[in-house]
């Protein structure tokens, strides 16, 4: 799925990004043959759970996900989420999002955590779901949403491309992993950990 610079298709349609480069190196060491399957975020999670794919990169853990997926043990990278807005929009604290529309990746950890966080503050925030971080940024850029949520990697790399700026609001620090369907492909996770630790 498209989440530059972590995982994406390059200008020639080839899989690329931090998770892909690491996995390619791991596969070489482990003697694996990889076949990358393009899909959106939500579709990829469904395909993993249904056994249509064996492994998914760039997945944060949560109690709900721990019931459906298994994860490699060694953290691949750490990330956090931030709020991005059009220039001139003053946004310094979470309470200023009351009554606003915020674009977020559908079925993401950010969607769940942000809804819980704003609900805990008693804020009335409308979540506008998007199929990708890029689409969330486009919604904020064209005014369909007042703000967008993205992981720090995508946000800091691409906010200027969409005419957005980051705000001081950050939340949800997460460790990112490779995942398999629960109870399946344990050998892949063990191989990933073996190579990451080396």
C-alpha cells in the first residue's frame, strides 16, 4: 500500500520503501522468494487475515490486532502520529479540534486512538476516513477536512507537497512490525527477527 517512505510503489511500479528494502535483504539471507501484492491498507489487512497474503509490513500492534495477527518480536522502526493543517490555521492543542473535521486513514491505529483520545476529552470531532495518507492530506489541502492525521514519516516528508504544515500535536507512539495471520507463517516471523537482530 502507499505509505511513503515506509512502503510504496516507485515511479516504475516497483515495491520500495524502508520495509520493502529490509524485507528484500531478509529474503535474500533466508532464501525466500517474495511476490509483492499491491492493495490499499484496509484491503491488505483483510487479505492477511483471510490468508490471501502471507506477510504484511508496517503494522502497529494493538490488543484487537493481537487477536487476529502475529507479529515479529524485534521492532522494525518507531513512529508516532501528528496533525497537519493548511498554513494560517492556528492549532496548538487538542481542544482546538472541537467541532472540526479531521481526515484519517480508514481502519488505522490512528483512527482508533484519535477517536478514543478526543472522546476522552469530550470533544466533538468528525472523522473523515481516507484510503491512504495521501488522500487524507488531499482532503485537508482542498478544505474537505480541517486537518489530517499521518504518521511522522509520511507527514514530515510530504506535508509541504500538499500545502500543509505540521502542528505541535503529536500522539500515539508505536512500534512497527511485520505481521502474519494469527497462527500462520511463524517461520517467516522467526526469520525476520533472526535477520533484524543480526
